[in-house]
């Protein structure tokens, strides 16, 4: 009987210690002043780079969170950034309140599908991954180039150019070691209208 009482007493002590450690950890993890915005952003970046190796990770916003002592962080992730069909999404975090648990903000493109445009509505190509994916699906010279030289061999890039009179445009380049030329396409950022396309020697 005395042994049973000792075991029960020990079990209660262990439970109390574990609960105390848990609540102390959560308190200090979210206590004001424990972490800076820069530190929180670095931790989120490291976590995303571990989850998505070789992806391009950018922290686009760091602001005080509604949760005391935490930071509201907006992060973008681009997988296969130089492929003809990059994947691009944005997640938000409240760190350290919810640690590395993210809230999906938006998936812009994945597997050459673009998710942010409504049918028959005006749209704007707002990022390089979306511009690349758009051209890969809608510009004939780019489609032919990908078909001819193979998706996996092609590297794509996009550069934004702003024009005060005519609006912005994307200059895209598709190249392959299997080809002796590259394909260029220039798209208006509004509605992805093709402005020009031409080839250049590799």
C-alpha cells in the first residue's frame, strides 16, 4: 500500500513538472522582447528552406503581430524558379505564437497552372513566376521551343520593365543547351498581351 502511494506521489510530481515546463516554454517563447522581427524572419526562412530545398524564399513583410510578442511574417516561395513552369505561393506566419505553422495566403501558379485569374476578367502579371508560366502556356514561339528542346533542358528568366506612358512589361528569355538560339518574349503586364517575340543566337 505504501509502495502504491509512493508511485502515485511520484507520478503526480512528474506530471506537475512536465506541465510547468510546458507552460514556462510557451510563456517565454511568446513573451514580449524575446525575439526581434529580424530573428523571427530568419527562423521562418530557415524552416522554409528546409521544407523546400532549392526553392527561392523571400520574406516580403515583417510587422508586429496581433499576438503579443509575436511577428506577422509574409513569405513567398518559388520552386523551380528557372524552369518554364515555376511554382509560386505565399504563406503568412505569426511567430512565435504559432511557431512554424503557416496560413496559406495564395497559390499563384503550380505545374503551369495559374490560379489567380478569373475567366473573362482583366488581370495583371504581378510576378516573374506567373509571367514565365503564362508565356509557357500562351506564347506560340515559347510553346514550340519547349516542345522541340524538352522541358527539363530549358531555363527561363523574367525581368520587369516599367514605362510611365505604356505601363509595365515583362521581358522573358527561354534558353537550352540543346539549342543554338534562345527565344525572347515581351508581355504587357496587363492581360499578358504579347508585345513582341524574337530569337537570338545562343
